[in-house]
């Protein structure tokens, strides 16, 4: 009887170990992310090269680069306007969207006039920064690489994934946010 109790005690102690964690069937090394970063860098380099070719062929306009990663030129400048847009200002503007070859994707009429509050509402990343450069009654054309346009997703309509864009943007009205004056 003692032997039976001793065996039963040893078996119960040994079987009381915690649950064994399951091991992954496949170990991921993180190389997917490294490869994705490399693909993105190559894509951006190709798009920037295409944009630089457009700029070099277009001798009629003086392009400027922006630290946010896009290029632009003014079609209409307003030398008398001094007010620079600030966060919270509301604007009314219009824009069109084209591919880099100049084929129209959306006309300004299709998009319609847009009301936007600076830094409070979302636009696609390039346009978000582009409108801040304009003064009232100015119009400029912007060249956006795909990460600053609609990126890897596109707009799920007419703009495909990884599509760099060209856009003419015109600022019509500014309603100054009183808090931005302080």
C-alpha cells in the first residue's frame, strides 16, 4: 500500500507541470519588412527619377523642391498677398489630378471646390502640405511621388496603387482662424 501511495504521489507531482507553450511552426526572420523597405526605396527612386526627367524637359517653368518630398511651380502668383496660412485657417480651394504623363484622372469640376481646415482635416499627404504654400488667388502645379499621393492603396476608384500624381491647385478663399493670430 505504501508503495502504491508513493508511486501515486510521484506521478501526481510530475504531472503537475505547467502547460507547455506551443512552438511556432514557421519562424519569421523579419526579412519581409527589410525586403518591403528595399522595394519602397527602389520605387521612390524610380518615381523621383521620372519626376526629375519631367522637370528637366519642362523649360517653361521654374520648379522648386519642397522638403516634404514634392516639386512644384507657380502658374499664378499673388505678390501683394502677405498672409501665410496657419493651422486652423479654413480655405476654399480647387484642384485636379493627373498622372505624370498629363492624362487627367479627375478634373477640378469633378472634384468640385473643397473646403478644408488647415491641419485639422485630412487630405492626401502631398496635398495637405501643398495647400499651405499658397496665398490667396495663387495657383501652382505640384508633382507628388506615390507615397505622398494615395500610396499603396490608390483611391479605390480611378487612381491605382503606387501612382505618382500631378495636380494644379488654386486657393480661392481664406477664413482666418482668430486663434492662429495670437
